[in-house]
C-alpha cells in the first residue's frame, strides 16, 4: 500500500463536470442545427463550422499566448459560443464577418475577463451585437428558407415576420391585413420563415430545451419567467388593441425568442445563481424584449434585453438570497 | 413520503455490508483509549501507570458539564498515559492498557436477558447516562446526558430517533435496528421518561425496508413510539433536516432542536442508554462498519473502544493493495486517516477504504456559476459566494451571509462540476467567524 491520501470531506464526488455540461448543451442544439441546415443549406453549415473553428482558434491563441493559462479549448464552451453566434446571424452573412464576430465574442466577450466563468455578458450575444452594429445591412438581410438549398449566391431575401409587422404597423396598416404577409403559425413553429440561422424553429429549440431540463443543465425558472412575461405583456397589449399589437403567441414563436429564452438567457455564467434571482432576471428579459420589439427602433430585442439584464446579474445576486433554512419559523 | 425540503443530494448508496451480521471483534493485545472522545472538555485520567483495571472500570472522569466519563474497554494493566495520534490526525492524550484476560466489573449485567422495567426517576436516569459516559453515537459525540436535560423555560414535546443513516456505505445503525431493536426500544422509552415526553418518532430511510418493517413490528408494543419511513436523501440524518422531515418544524438559525420542542438521539445512542441504565454497562464498545468497494469482507464489527483501526481492517480481509484513502466515518462527512494505528473511539461509525483511483478530487476548473451548490445546500446558503468571501478574508461578510449555519454536509463540494474546494474554504471562514465571535464575547 502506498501513502494514504488525506483530504477534507466529502470523499465522493458527483459525475458532473464542466465539459459534460457543455457537451450536453451542444447535443441539445442538434435539432435546431438540423433544421437550419435543412432550410438554409450549405451556407448554414459553412457559417456554423467557421464560427466554431474560429471561436476555438481565438480561445486557443489567447489562452496560450496572452493569458498563458491552462488549455480550456476542449471544455466545449468555445464550441457553444461558436454555434450560438452562427445561430444568431443570417445565412447570407459573408464568412469573414463571422470570423470577426467570433474574435469579438471570444476575445472581448469572454477572455478579457479571464475566461470561462468570469464573463459578465453572454459572449455569443456580444459578438452578435457587435456584428449588428458594424454591418447592419448584412446582418438584416434575411434569405428566404428554401428546402435543401446548396446555393451560395442569388438567394431570394425578404423581411422577417417581426419586421413585416413592425414596418406595417408603423405605416399605419392594421395587423389583420398584415397577417396575410407572414407564414402560418404552424409553418413558423417548424422554422419555415426568414430569420437568423438557428432561431427559426421554435419547435426544434423547445426539444433541445426539454433535453437540457431533463439533464438538469438548466432549470425551468428563466425560460418560464421570460416566456411567461412576454405572454402577459404581449397579451395585455393585444387585449388593448389587436389591430395595432399582434397576439402574444406570434411573439413567442418569431425572432430569437426561443433561442434567447432557452439558450442565451439560461447561460449559467451570465444569469443569477438563485431561483428567485432567475425569475427576476427572466421577467426583466421578457419586459425589455417586448419594450424594444413594440416601442423600440429594432424589430427584434432579444439580444439587447438579455445583455442589459446580464449587467444586472451581480446586483440581483447581491440582493436576492435563497430561502435560508430556519429563516421563517413554521411550527405545526 | 416525507423528507426535508431545502437542498440535498443523492450519492450512490453502496451499502455493501448491509447483510453482514454484527460480529464481535477479537480483543486486541493493547488498547489506547483517548480521554477526549466527545464534544466538550476532555476527561481527566484517574488511573496511573501500572494500575490494574477491569473491563468497564472508570479510568477518566468528565468533570465539566459538557464532558463525558471514559471507561476501560478491557481488563489489564495501564502501561502508560501518553499521547497517541487519534482519528483526527492530531496527537491526543490516551490511556494505554495492556490486555490481560477479560474480567468485567461485577455490577455489569452481561446476560442477554431483556430488562424492560425501569423504575428510576428522570434524574436518576440522567445521572446514570452521565456516569456511564454515553455520547451521541451518530458521529458528533455530544454527551447524551446534556441532551436529556431540558433547559429551563423550554419544553420537550417529541423525542426523535435517528435511524436514517444517510451516509453512503455505512450500515452500523441499520444492523443495530435489525439485531438489537427490542433493547433499542427499551432505551427509547427510558429516554422518553427522562425527557418527560409522550411521543417518540423513529425516522428510517426507505432504502432499509427490512429495518422499517422489523422496528415497526416491535414498536407496536411500546406506547407512543412510531416509525416513519423517509425518502432517501442526503443529509437527512442532520439533526435539523430530520426534524424538518418528521415534524415539519425549522430549528431557527443558531438555535438547538429544543427550541421547536424536539430532542434528537441516534439509534445507537438509544441502545447505549438501555445498556447503561438497565445493565450498568458503560460505553466501552460500539458497532463499526468496515467497508469499501475492494474490501474482501465488508463487515459490521462490535469493537472495544481503543482497538486500532488496523485490527478491524485485518478482520475484514486486510487492506487491499491499491488502497489510497482510509476514512473514519462515511464518505460525505468522514475524516481521512493518516495513521492506521489510530484507535476506534465512541464516534467511529465506520472505516471506509477507497482505491487509489477514487482518492483524489475532480480536476479544478473556474467556477461556471451554475448555481448547483445553492440548489443542493440543505441550509439555503450560497456556498460559491461564502467560499470566495472566506478566501478573500471577508470575515464579517461571511457572518452576515450565515456561514455559521453550514453543517458541513459536503453536498456543495459533492455536486460542483468544477471541483471547487467550496467546503474547504468555508471551513476556514467558519473558524475565522468563530474567532471573531469569541473575541466579541470576551470584550
């Protein structure tokens, strides 16, 4: 027998690990990825691959030559950032742009703060917003989904359903008339509409979300609070005037709502730690998203809403504490 | 099915030795009996080198209120009173006795007859429990007589008997409930009498259906004693968690169970109380589980206090070649041993062996702020945050974030995907807050 190890208790450890969580998230993204490949074809595959490879490359370079810390490229988090960044751009985006987006996401969004776990903002969203502000035209040109497309050029583009409604209402047309110009809800649920690569199919994203719930990678608190507050806020507006404000279900299945609520807002690193905090965070995201969508300049507000709420996370963590044992003395 | 509500984990149970009946371990050639085997002030030795002692003879007296008497577990000659490395890894004073035969004190009733009747008054029961050096057998080793004295102004309503054994691997309580249930129940009735309560609840996790059934059957003959099956969840054996699970009351922060009218004793303690009160037998032996995935014969031994751990390992088929860690207690709260000659004490519920491959922690990563440590914390604390506060020496902040509520169950470190040393840092924080509180009290 060799020397005995002496360490503090406990002496058994769960099988949880950082990479298991990260690869679990990647696995849960597969359905949405397949839908995007189906509707946007080769260009979606190329963009996703480029984003993943460049995110990993930038993390490798920064970790090796600037931070000189332990290698974290293969823990899976850079892969997630890559996939989510690609999911948040139109399929017609030039590849060099997504390389820049990856550099910003990993460099500015993550490694500047010290790598995984230290970043206050969701890295993929930092990359996405950087691209949106820098290349507004390329970032808002939405190719129409075509089944099994291998086209890289000459794609037909058109506005997203959200933009159709936003611009139409702004031009004074009633919602009932505009509804003819957007796809049917069932079509949108499966992803047959214009939009960013990975956000189109609410259904595929929901399947992934349920998988993450079962694997206990996420909890229900943020998605339910987020989607619930969108439903309620949207519902009130719709109730007030259905000709100006579209119904809340439309808000749920269009744009980046599902992708945001299930993947972006639930990012462990940039969301609150306690259940109560998560619910506050989710409600904040929901309200901000609706404010931007309905009253703001952009048709879509998910990215900004989540980034803004990310900034509130330290505050939420400081003031919202979990329920302590023995705090409320119940006798009976 | 009942359980506690905040936090908790479910580590693999691995109760390898649950079917191994309790076997009396051979008396070793020499025992080292530490004078501090309990929480509180160490006992004072009253024997000298060369003294002849009998089994069960008082050898060190617990003079303070929170202290416990120590009795010789063997008969023989005191060879010396010296410091030995005990299970804590520190050198502590112990009485070392060379064994000669096994001659017991005359007043101890060694027959197996069940003695149900107890005509002593509560004061006499408490005095006897005190005299016989009974301490909590669940591991914390708090002197039992202190817990039987209800403080002025408080009222005990219910006695809770802890048969949860939520620690994986350990089976000593399980075997006691299966093999010594009748005596244990008499012990419980005696404790009820001492406390002046009409009701006792025995909590047992439902991974021990045989024990639940057996104890239930016998308890039917005892007035006021019921058995409650509990859902398996660690750390249900924690005093506060068990009270919450059984009677749905929360002991307030920093207070004792008596605050909500409850007193908690372990099943092993109930048995020891029976033996002390009815049979005049002091606490000189206890059931110890010896187990581990590579242990040849996972066993439950009845061991004389002071027996070296190595003798137990020998009897369980020897130490496997690849052993990397030996733990005194269960895998969640037990202490790793640095010395296999350390003596078994009143608080030793198990000796657990881990192979080399399972002896080290997970690789360390950055905290990914997943919040799992908060989810599993049975006291509703924020381990990630407390660990950082402790690391940064923010002692006041540790205190205001209720670090002293931590019961060190280890669930946070168990679950952490990044292998953060959460509990280690919190222990440092707790000791610093403790210092701060003491300095405040002395000013």
